[in-house]
């Protein structure tokens, strides 16, 4: 039997204009730009430090490095020892500590002020201030925050909730004064507003944080806030699958 012969036609390669145009650029241009922005020491998957070759520094980067070094030598704050600087940071609020750590990390690339051992000095000062406070029950995402962010959240307890500051989705706490909260809900008093009512089971919410489900400004001079509570019996949001909880007057709530 005669075998069938197959004819294979090999066409010349198609040259892509955009591909060859990109190859005409400097072969190490993009690679060096990427290396210039990387740190000199990296950590691998095993937690060990590995030296990484850096690309050539530009003239602008050398000038900035020289200016940064001169500023560090002339800085009165950065020349303080750890104990004195820690005592100074104890007077700063949480937001200022977060700003200090960010600035030191950016301009000094992880100096001892921003990264002291396992915890930066600013974060350590925030943690030390939080250890002296009574936090109580906090929202679920509070544990994952940085210490400076936690301190900033707790420091808001000194400010009052207003009709303009409260929004849906934020976390608020029911005040710990149970007789006062019950009085506000029932509308007792001379200058009382429209009563939202006090039901059995609302006493379990005293002193605990809950997310805001709805803010109603109807029938009252101050808003009524519907908190999403797992064992609540009042539908605070309409729909086929409503959210249940309890209604509280704004005066009975505070920052977490």
C-alpha cells in the first residue's frame, strides 16, 4: 500500500511591531527602576533576612539621602535616648503617634523610632497608655487594629455623639447608666421627647457596642438610633429579611 504524503507549509514568523518596539528600549531600564524602590534587606518565607542587590542610585536619590542624613544629625528629637523619647510620646494622642510613626518610616526607612525591636516605639507608647484604661467590650475588628489606631478610637469617648456625627454602619455603645438610659427610652422628665419605649431584654445591651442600622429623625427633635442586636425583637429595617434590634434615643449612646 502506498503511504499518503503530507505537505507541511511553514510560514515565516510574524513580527509584532509593539513587541519589537518595546525590545528596543534599554534592557535594564525597567529592572533598575524596580530595584531602586526595594529595600536592601528582605525576609524570605522562612523568616531569614536575605541581602538584595540594589540598582544604581540616581542623582536625585543621592541628594535626598545626603539631606536626610544631615537632618537626622541635626534633629534634637531623634537624638534623645529611648527613655526620654518614650516619656515625651506618652503625652501625644493616638492620631499623633500614628503620624509620627508614618513620618519616621517614610523619611528614615525604618529607623529605631519607627521600628524598635518587635514593636515601633510609637506603637509601644500607645499600647502602654491603653493598658492603663478600662476598655470593656469592643467591636470585633478592634483587635486587628494597630495600637495607635486603637488609642485614637478610645480617645473619642470624651466627645459627645451629635446628630451630624452619627451615621449608619458605625459602632456605638449604650451608656452604662441603666436608670438614665431607661428614663430616656421611656420619655420620663419635664423636657422629654417622643418615647421609644423600654422592653424586656433591652437591659442586656447596657455598656455594650453595637452597629448602627438606621437613624430616624421623625417625630423627635433628636434622632432615634436603631441598633442591630442579635436578640432584638424590633425590626429596625424594612424588607423581606429585616434587621432586628432595639431603638434608643441619641442621648443614651456614646462612642465605643
